[in-house]
C-alpha cells in the first residue's frame, strides 16, 4: 500500500492503485459484503508503529492513546512490538488493554494510564478491573486538587487491592480539563497526604495546538517543566497527541529532566486526513478506510453513497473524508445514512460501485463500527470486533 503524505487529498499518494488493491482484497466477499464497512490494512498499521517507534527514538517514550483503535487486534500488534505503555480514556478501553495484555504476556504485564477524570462509579469499575487483572499497572488522572481529594475519599471507602499511581492533569491552554500549573503549585504541601494514592507525575495535553504551533507548545512545556521541578518527586511526564508530539520530543526541558517523558499520539497508528502533516513527516501509510457503495445517481453531476454521518467522522465539517483515487468527487454535507458527492470533470461511478473513503478523523469513525475487516496487500486476512466501540453502563458488567 502507498504511504500517506505523498500527494493528493489528505496526503494519500497513488490512491487509485491503493483503491484497486483494497477492492481485490474484498473480492471474495463481493456477494456478501454489506456497506458501509470498516476496513483496516494491517501491513500499514505495522509500518506506522515501526515508523513512530523509530522516530521517537526510545521505545518507552511512546505511550499511544488507544482511543483511536479500540480493538484487540491492533492493541496486540503494539504489545507484540514491545509498546507496553498505553493510554486510554474509558473504562471499556482500559478493560480491552488489560484483557489483551493477559493474552499476549504470561502475567498480563502492561502499563496503562486512564487519562480521564473518573467519577465515583467509574473509579469503582476501575478497581474491579484491577482485581481481575493483577498484572496490569493502572495509573489514574487527577483533574484538580478538588478531584484529587475526591479520589482519596472514594478510595478510602472502597476495598482497593493496591494503591493507585496518579498523574496530575495540567491545563496547557486547551481549557477542557486539568488545572493550571499555578493551581497545582499552590497545594504542593497537600499532595503527599493522599491515602491509597501515590502521585507519580504530570499530564499535559495540548490538543488545541497543531503541527505548526511549536513556539506556543514550547511555552506551555516550560510551565510543565517548572511545575515538575517544583514538585521534586515527579517520575513521569506525559504529553501530546498526534498534532503536537514532535514539539514535545524536541523540547530540551522535557527531554533532559530526571523524569521519563512520554508522548501519546494514537491517531497516527491508523492515520487520517486530519493528521496528514505528521503522516507526511514520518512517512506513514493510510491504514483505516470505510468501504461504501453508490446508492443513487439521480442527478447527472452527483452520486450518493451509503456511508453517512453514522458511519464516518460525525464530528467533522463537510466533506469529512476523501474518496481514495477519486479526487474529482467533491464531498457535500452528509445526513445520517447518505453522503452525496458532486462529480467534477471525471467519470461518474456506477450504481452499486464500491468506493473507499478515508476519514477526516479516524477516532470517531472507528467508534461507529462494531465489526471490522482486516486486509494485508490484496488479501482479506480476518474479521474482527471493535470491542471498545461503545460504553458499558454498569460497574459490574462483563468486558470486553
């Protein structure tokens, strides 16, 4: 398959060749395949993992966020390549990581950071998983001094199998969660008094910054480093998603501190149109697609496919995808089950024809699909489940 970042919409290179290869891979399902369908190229996934590990330099500096992949097949590929420090956002993703690690490693060894401010019941569910998967090292997030005190109280009233390690969430300007460095510094003396919690580090997510915002990112990292130095006992600093991780890797203070610094890009394991810049810089390949079919040709200059907003990147503005190998198809606003395209100066696809959509946002696209098809080259190599695509709503429910 061709590498992302080699030209074309979303940096997709020779998309027509790639589209033909994907179509041949699903040829045996010609009379069975119902679209829209999620398809993942495992060769591209492995290539991307290897490229990221090589770029980061040290294996332990990468803690990928598995909110993008949400499936054991890809988590297994990470673990088998030695990437055993992971990050997640939901209890279901945590369960997926712990369960997959138990199947890969004899004792289920994995270090997983649940980077989300837990409510009381979510903490109870996490404690239950800690009991079930003793080999997993689970780290929690404290959103604020108030939340840290709440975690302490909740744990104090629960039979917890072992103390949890906690990272303090530092707001680096995104203003979504976390507290300012100054707010954390003001309560430094209180931090050592937490029962059943051991504060081991800091988390700073600069999701509002992009590939070109290095100066802003470095100013935020300066604050993070100053706080880490003031606290004195920081062992771990975790930063950065797919759009700013290179800035963090280049920051001298993060790199040279007494702590372990890790970046946590996850989207680029699969890649998408929105992450074209890091994909091009690293030579990544596009790994996730939505197979779709033409369901309407009622207008002479338009077609409509069956992958609407319930199948692909519902959080992104139109067109929210590109059509692999068909740059003359211009996406319009999608409705729930329909996605129209204007045909610009090119051949109009036939009714029922299979097309390949590359999502603008891989994370939300994968989360919409329960089933997934896996390909390598021009071959279908498996069918699987996106185990963490939804959410468990009861503390004691079985997962994954």
